[in-house]
C-alpha cells in the first residue's frame, strides 16, 4: 500500500458501461480474462467490508464536511500532482504534443491556479488528458493479462499492477519524501494516496450504491466495466491529434 496508488474501485467506476445493463453478451464474457475468479471474489468481498467500514464513511464525511468548490479544488490539486506521470507517459506513447500540453498545464495550474487548486489551464483553453503506464503498455500492444482484485487497491490486471509500479517511479515526490534526507516524511505519499482514494470514492458514492443494489452480480458488472473502460481509454489514446 505504501508505494501503490489506492484505486479502491478503480477507474472502472467512471466507465460509461455502468450506465448500461450489467448483463453482458456471450462474446463479451469470452473476452474477459478472469482465471482467478474464485480468489478474486474472496478479495472483492474483503475489499467491500473495508470499503463499508472505512472508505465509504470517510467519503461521506468528506462530502458533508467540505463544500463542492473545495472538493473540486482538492481533486484539481491531486491531478496537478500527477502531471509528471502524465507527461512521461505521453512521451512514452509517442505523443510529444500531449506531453508538452500536460507540462504547460502543470506550469499554469501551479502558478495561476494557486498550486493546482484551480484548473486555470482548462479555463484558458488548454484541457488535458491524464494517462498512466498501464495505458502506455496498452498503447504498445501489451495485453491486459488476467483480471486481478488486489487487497485494498481493488480492480486491476497483470498489466495494471506493472503499470502502477511504473507510475510510482515516474512520480518525483516519491523520491523526495523517501530520500535519505527525509526519513520522517515518508508518510506524505501515503497521505496523498489516501486523500485521492477518499476523493475518488466521494465521486462515485451513488454510482456504486446503485450497482450494488440493482445488479444481479455486482462483481461481474465492475469487472466488465473495468475491461470496457480500459479498452475505451487505450483506443482514445491511440487516436492521433
């Protein structure tokens, strides 16, 4: 957990697939690589307990305790902190234009946006496209590999695990706060990941509740959404500007 981004329910929760019926076609099911399903379902249940006891209550308190503009600002700061990851991965994907757009956004949001609290770059007509090393591997043609539910972290895949490790090494503050001269500050990256997890969970409170309440098999719904979202993201990133 120390060195991994917390993705409690993963980016799958923002996938348009969740707005669709959770029933998948036979073709879709055969394309889903989940050989460890019995193990994954056990970890999914454990993560659900952790979510219900810890993360969801924190997300509710976060939403109730902070007005929406402040929560938006927190999200903006977190996205701004991820700019080095986005910049490096766009370069690795062979998209220098997108890379330098992300660099420009970082400079503008850090200065005009007051350390990233405001998304000044988008307001000034410079929207960005976040990305990760897992998506870079996908752009390179690396298959996602088997589906994996990781304890605490949530939905992922073999490629996703490698991708999270790659993103860790692309994040400068991990070196800064874990360096020899900052022995007492190693908690900072963990705290940032924790705030990110709570913020992201806050964004999908109703969505997750709706899926759990109305899906015949929430596990299968989240799994399908995860793979569909991955495919969508990689196809989008492969589109040349």
